[in-house]
C-alpha cells in the first residue's frame, strides 16, 4: 500500500505521502479534484472502478479493470468499493 513505485521498499517520501504528511501543491490538488469530477460520470460524488477505467481510457492510459479495483481496495476506507473525493486524493498522493 505504501510502496508507490513497487520496488519492494517504502521510502520516507512514500511513507509521508501515504500518511498524508507530505504537502501537495494547491495547483496539483486542484487538478486532481478536477480529474475526479470529470471521471464522476453520474455525478454521485463517488467513483466506481468502471468510471475510473473509462476516464483513464479517455486520457490514453491503458489498464485492466481488475487493476483499478485493486487500487481502489487499497484506499477504500468505508468498504464501498468506490472512491469519494478524499479517498481519490489519498490514492493520487500515494501515486505521485
């Protein structure tokens, strides 16, 4: 979960990002919020794996739906199998 680059180790930077201790520039956070709202096709305030999948395809990023479901499971605090904005921002912070 904390190993953002998948190298088998958790760096201090990855640890701080995962715990929300690392500040994200306001412009980056605004871009992430905009991306969230663009992906939220049904305007529910929650992103399903399918919405994330479609959003990534539109932006030219190829991936498998199963991979997205696994990423969502890592940050899904309430067990809804969807991402609220806070969970999405946490995921983006970990990936950055």
